[in-house]
C-alpha cells in the first residue's frame, strides 16, 4: 500500500504526459470554466522537484482548480506553446488564457498568487 501512495495514486495533481493529454485537460477545464494552474518542471531540476510537495499541498487545498504538471523534457511542444524558458515555471490560466506566470521556486509567492487567483476566479464565476 505504501508504494502506491509513493507513486502518487492519491495525487490531486494530474501529470500531463502527452500533447493530446494537455489538449484534453485544457479544453475540458476551459469549457467547464475551471481555473488551471500548471507546474512546468524537469526531473533534473532540483528547485522544480523541491516544489512538488508544495504544489500537491496547494492542489489539496484548492479543489475547484485543476492542477497540472508538465515535464518540459517529455512534452517540449506544450512548454514551447506556453513560452516556458526556465524551470520551475507556474502558469495560472482562466478561460483558456494565461492570467499570471511565476518563474522560480518561491513557495510563499506561488501560494500567495494562487490564493489571489482562486479568489478572483470565484468572484469572476459568481
């Protein structure tokens, strides 16, 4: 059982593993009006790896937001589309458009930005 938990079975963050998966998640969230937060990461980037538990915690806190992780080495096309040049990069999206972007591993700042983003999303939807 512990190994399943370690593998992320209980994860609230969806790992995007193909362009098709990205398009599907993006289109579904956009059509449902769900805000999206994307963590662009790379397995070799220690600051990105260090942000994973924080990103998981945020996904557990903000359950009405779709949290996605994209490994830039696996899906270069999506990283290119989103103009990602460094890792980690966090992109906040609403209605199919980027509304904020944070580059770098700054736990306090990403928490603050996501909180503000979620609050504005709730007002926006209401």
